[in-house]
C-alpha cells in the first residue's frame, strides 16, 4: 500500500522469517520482499496476512507474493501466493511491519517550519516543511500541521488543531481542537512484551467534508482511514483506524466508530451511538442515538437500542 512513512525494504524473505515468533521458521527460496500490505492492496513482491475468515475472498484474490496464515486456511491460497504457516499471523505480521517501517509506531519527529507559508504561521501556528497547501487556505491560532499533509483548495482549519499524515480534499472545514492523522489505538502483547502496531497508513478526507470541534480521526494501520465527500461530522466524534465512511453521511455528537468498520453512503448516526469494529453498515442506514451496533446492517436499515435492533422490534419491547 502507499504510505507516507519511509520503507526500509526490500528485505530478504528468510531474514523476515527469522524475526517471526509464531511461524514454522521453514526456509524459502531467497527472494526480496518489497513491502508489507493488507490483502486487498497487496501487490506482487509484498507480504500480507490473514487473521479472520471474513477475509477469505480477499485471500483468494490477493496479489501478494507471501501470506502469513493459519494452516486451516491454506486451501484458499491462490497459486501466485506462497503461504507461511503461523500460529499467530497478525502478531508475526506486526513484527514484519516494524522491520519495514520502524518509525510508524510513534509520532515523534523533527519539526522544520515551512518558510513558503510565512504569512500563515502567525499566532503560534506551525506548518511543517513537508506540507503542501493549495489556494484559499485558512488556519486559526495555536494549530500545527505536522509532516505528510496535502491540503486541497479552500480548506479551513480552526484553532488548537493538529493534523498529520493526511490528504485533505477541497472545501473541507476542520473546527477547533480536532486531531487528524494520529496513531491509532492498536497494540498487542507478544511474548510478554507490549508492541504498538505500526500505523503506516494515512487519513483521506474527500471534498466538501465538515468536521466539528474536538474530533479525532486516526490514521490507518495497514490501510487508509477514509471520510467520503459531503459527509458532515458533529463535535466530539472519534473515528478509529482503517474506518471507511461513504459519501453524504451525517454523524452527530459523541459517536464512536471502532477500527476497520465500513459505512455506506447516506447514513445517519444519532448522538452517542457506537459501532463495533470490522462491521459493514449498508447504504441509507439510520442508527438512533445511544445505540450500540454489534452486527452488520443491510441497506436501508433503521435501528436503535443496545444491542441495536430494528425500530419496529424496539417499540414492541
């Protein structure tokens, strides 16, 4: 996948296998691995992994050259992908990701002020030298645009905001106190040692998006986090890593969307609702305030309650 972070590869496949803790350590023909990626985005020369049977169709279609996989799923591996048997594919993949992207599990870096945008860097506002900004940009007081940010036309960013690792489209508004592109909440204990999952992805905000105050949108771990065009987001909303939100959605205050959830187009989510991770929410779905969504929802569903169920069933008691 594409990443703003520096890829230290390519690495020899057997060097990578040596860093694994849960694989068979069986040596393979010496070849270089170019990158690590998720199943969908992987290309020839990449290493990927399968952790969940929900993604078997992606495994069948992947272009990856190597895949960390539990032996029970080996029959689904296509002819162009070499399986590497592992008891814990995700944990071994995290170790490989740290080899390729050693800086992607932290947000510390050397800041260098962008001299090109001197007229914007007043009132304790900072813009990194790597940032690219189009015409019509406005920014408030005490905000920081960190590394790896591309900003489209007529974008407005409020005061006390922090933006990093993001691609922002045209006519986007980000209100005071919001944080976009930070590392997500992902970590694992591996052999009694805590490892943060490298977040090599980024945030993509499409055109005409409105983001309220004090919102947090995490960058992707092994894919991007996406907010679709014309989507409106209220204050104090948290969108976790790898979430994909469609176009023209309305998300009201204090909503939380857990990692890798997918929302279709024209969805409406009431205040303080929560959506669990790795779920698929269809198009034109309405979720009532305070609801807890624990399973996939089909197109045009209208749900409320905890756990969320159809409004008709909810009213029946």
